[in-house]
C-alpha cells in the first residue's frame, strides 16, 4: 500500500460514509485509512470454542453459542420496551435482549435458522441472557473464520449505540487489508530487521489484526512495538544532534589552576578508571562550544560528587559561576559540607540557599551572587526563584534529577544569556535500553566501579521471629563504635496494612536500647527542618548511636561510621528504594551490613525483590531485575 493511499480520508472506505466517518473521527481519532490500520485490537478471543446453554456458568464472561431463535416478543417495562428472543440449542433455552434499535433488529431476526450468538453472559432469576449480542448465520461464521483468534477493537458507548459493533470494525479492517494493503518498502532497515529476525511490516500488520496463531501474534506485536520505540529513539537522537548544533553553550577551554591544584594536592583518594573516563567525557563536552546536557549515572557510593566538583572547578577556571541543585534540604546541606572543606583549601567562595535560609543571610548571598564574588551556590528549589540572579552561571549540576519537574529545570536555562552547561546526576541505575528512551536527549556517562578499599555490604533477610538476634547483633556493632540506621516505611499507622509504625518502632527501640548507655535519634518527613537537621547532626557527629527514620534518609546522607542498615517491613519497599537505603552504609573502611526485616507471609514479587537484594550489590543488576518485575513504569 503506498503512503498516498494510506492518507485517504476514512469516509472513502466502502461501508463507512460521512456519518460513520464523523463518529470514527470523534470517538477514536480515526481520520484516514492509516489510522484504522493502526487501531490495533486490545485483546483477542477464541471464536472456535462454543458453549452449550445447559452447561453455562455465570462468570460474566463473553461466550459463543450455536442455536436457533424459537420465539420473538416485545416486552413492556417501566421505561420503554425491550426486544426479547428465545434462543435454544439441544441442551436448553436462554434469552437474547435488545433495549434499543428494536425496529431494524426485529426485521433482521429469523426463527429456526442456525445462528452463532456472541456476547457477555448475565443471569437474572436463574435465567441466562445476553444483551445486544452479535449474531451471524452459522454458515457465514464458518466461512469467514480465518483464525481461532478473533480481534476485539477499542470502542465507546456512542459507537455501540450507533451500531458500530466490533463485528463491523472487523469487517472494515478486513476490507482495508484485502483491498488496499499491498507490499510496501519496510521502514526498518534490512540489516536491523534481519539481525533481530523481525517480521516484515506488511506481514506484522496482517497478523496483528488476524493472527494465524499465538506465536505469529507475539512476533507481530514485538515487531510493531520495536518499530515504535526504534523511531522514538531516532527522534530523540536527532533532537540531541540538532540541540548540539543550534544551542550554543559556554565554552570552557582552560584547564586551570583550581582544577590542577585540586587534582595534584587535595584529591582525597585516587580516581577510579571509570571516574577518569567520565571526567574526560565532560571535559570534551565543555570544550566543544555547544551546551552540555549530560546524565552522570553511578551506583550509590561510586564517587559522582567528586566528579561533579571537578566539573565545577573547570567552570570556575574559565571565569564562570556554578550551582548545585539538590531535591532536599538534608542533601543540600550535605553537599555543602562535603565541598566546603575543599573550597576552603582552594580559596573558593561557596554558599548554600534553602527554604530555611534567614532573610538577612539571603540578602548578602544574593548580592555576592550577582556581583560574581560568590563562586558556587548549593541549594534546593529555592535556587530557582526569579530573584536568584547569577553574574555568569556557566554550569548547573542537578542531583537526583527525576525529582525535579521539567518546568523547574527550565528555569535554570534563563539564569543567563545562554543556557548553562548541565550535568544531571542520578544514583538510581537505569537499564541502558530504558535510559535511551527516558533520556535520549542527554548524553550518558556511567561510573560503573566503586572506589578501591570499599568492602561489599553484606545483606541478609530476617523474619520478625529473629528480631532478638538482630538486636543482639546491633549491640555488638555499637560496642565496636559503629552506628546503626533503622528505617520504617510508614509515618502513621495504616489500618489497612499490618506494618510497624515509626513511632511504635521508636518506642520499642528506646526500650531495647535504654539511656544513658544508648542515644537514639529520630527523623521523619513531618518534622521541622531545624529539628531534622539537629537530629541528623547529632547522628553524624556520633552523639547518637541509632537513627530511627523514614525514607527521608534515602538519598545522599553520608555518615562513614554507620555500618548497619536495618530496613523494617522491607517487603513494602521497591528494589530501587531498598538499594538506595542500603547505600547509606558501606561508606567507611569497616564491614557494613544491611538487614531486611519482613513478616513470614510474602508475595512472590516481594520474595523475589528480597532475594535479589541478598544476591547482589550491583545497582545495574538490580535495575534490570526491577524492570523485569515491574515493567518500565
């Protein structure tokens, strides 16, 4: 079929006409032959299976019955009338019912002729009935039956009321394919199609509508899904190339004193090969003159922050300012504290702006930012406000970018004459195929190795009946001078689910680990920022040994002395979240542990998630398992 024929308005297909064409346009957005060809069935039914009336069971399912109409009558009801036909086979009798279209339906019904009735079964006062069934002469049904799997197309109430039944949609599609679908040039290149053993498009379109068997249907669906994603990715890559050509960025040609001094004298550890590779990729981007848009993907603890800081130093060496945008105040404060010690050594002016920054401090900070004396600004969403004006913002680092909306990120673009270079970081590993679909407009760098000397975290799964042993293990670790996180999924008791409430958990921990020997902190999302920071600071400085928390500590909190992560009701968490939480420990040289607590009764998916966590520490393996379990949601 040529592309010109495919663009023919739908009213010119035999059997459609202006009236039906208007309905198809309004209800299903079908304007052309191509639109109808790409209205794929949303499910299929086996039309070679027939039921006997005497053995029907009230499941509410769609059934197919061979029989004859023995009697037709109009029945009065409170509102209007209904048309009822008695339908019989050799095992019993049921009713076929119509609530509208009586006149032409009654004229088309014939008694004593073998028919095939198809529709949804209902039962009222022991009598089975089928409302608005599809009826075919048995002889025509057997003649037209091309395959066991018959398509059911999307529909609407308005289409059904207007007589646009599934049978009619089936007939229109059949006619379109038989009369107009000829061999065409396949849009997928032959090398791609042959290498992946894909069905050609012409065959796939025929099989998706009228499959010869289940295997052919699966192959057709895969081919058409692949084609759709293939062209989405091509479009994203094209957009990326156009972006690089059209949108100018700030060019960082100088690798100057700040970068070199930090690299030679202040680097806290030797860079891994993966970190060096990523820094090289970023340097190439920044020196190219086009705006950088790069996603830095790395597992928990892989050293993304140091790579981001070295990128910031490149901006400063070239006379530009930089900002680091984080989703939460806790994470912003941590980034600020981590970088402050390096900035002090290099005489770099760094500051932090969050929702709780005092007005007097904010005023001084904004003045320094606009006159250029403030080099790096770390902050939360507060950084995106219109009154936050940079003198010359050259690089924006966005941490955990999936937590920021498109509109929020676009505000950064208008902080300067040209949009700043953008480095996006995420600690949630994404399978590469999915990353291409989600971030096809970004270049992707991956840090796939942990810094040397880090010991893999040992993960175990324990049920509630092992709780006393777990408490004993926690005491042993605290006696060695270590600290412990205990994380709960809920902040208020849920009546529907039998999970431990944070406050109950906190009280039981305090009873089990009494003062003055033990000090316990608590952090949750409903606390004031100042209280939260106070408790976090107490834990970070070692004043408290146990931190009871909700998932507010999921992202980015760094306490190297914490060696045990206990996750209560672990079956409630997704794999990605479990992996993020586990990443809060294992940041020092000591052996760290993650203990997944759960009830004894687990769903298959929950059991699989916990098994995956115990089996591997590799975030990319975990992301693949998550994709397999949940799909690309």
